């Protein structure tokens, strides 16, 4: 089966593009979903995280306090590296299983850190959602009710726009809104169907 990795920076419109593919009947595996699965209560990874960061990283019901964890690792490269070393292999395994079970001529892997996490090794092509950084900041700030400074901080932790585009096999321009994005997705969908027919 042909596998396409769908990625883009914060506020780029990954979810909107993924929704367009879903509307065309294409299965989408969400890397954020896989990241939540591997840290559910009872999973070994959650026990490791609690041991490393302390019980304060858990909510009263025993679930992971994701906001508290983000705060702990965001400004600490060493802690972030420890967490990524623990979680990335588990997330990749979960994604791989989900992709293998996906019906259809091709499948989409929606992942904000597709390239940074090495998840690009699970796909045949990379599709990047792109838009000017000023628009990216404005959309992410409005969506998350946060400051432009916070969005820039998140962007600094991701690949730059130029680095992401350099890895792209396909690019969706999301600067003109949903209708224009849908039209581009439909064009890519037809191309992927053709490629899928020749993928061994």
C-alpha cells in the first residue's frame, strides 16, 4: 500500500487537510492519537515517565498530565531528548500497526513531527502543508488563544519552513482557505490513486 506522510508546522492546517482526505474515503492515521495511546494508564511508558518526573506529572485519575509534561520538557533539551528516546519507538510501532491495518488504495499518516521524529521512514512520500509564516502565526494564535511569541517558540522547536519544503514530494498551499485546499487535495488524491496502482 502507498503511504503518504502529511506534515506541516503549527497552524499550517494539517487537520483540515487530513479531513479533506478522510472525506474522500482515505484512512488517516493520526500520530498524535498514537502518542496518546502509548501513555495511557497501565502502559509501561506512563510508569517510566512517572518514575522519571515524579507523581506530580499525573492527574488525580492516574492519567498523564500532558500540559505539565509539556511544561517540564519544552525548555529543557535534555529532558525532551529523554522523553523522545522513550516514546518515539513506541509511537512508531503503534503507527506502523495502524497503517498496516488501514483499508484502501493508500493511507495518510498525519504527523506534526513526521521528519523530526523519523516517522518519515514509515511512508513512501511526504506531503507538506505550507503557508507564509506570518499567516501561520496568526492562525495558530487565534486557534489556541495564545500569543504570537508562544507560537514562534513552538515553531523554533520544529523544522524551519525551508527545511520542511526541502523534504517534500508534494506541497499543499493553505494560504487561500479551505475551498482552495480541498481542490488541491482532490488533485493530489487522483495522483495518489495512480501511484497506488503501481506501488508493489
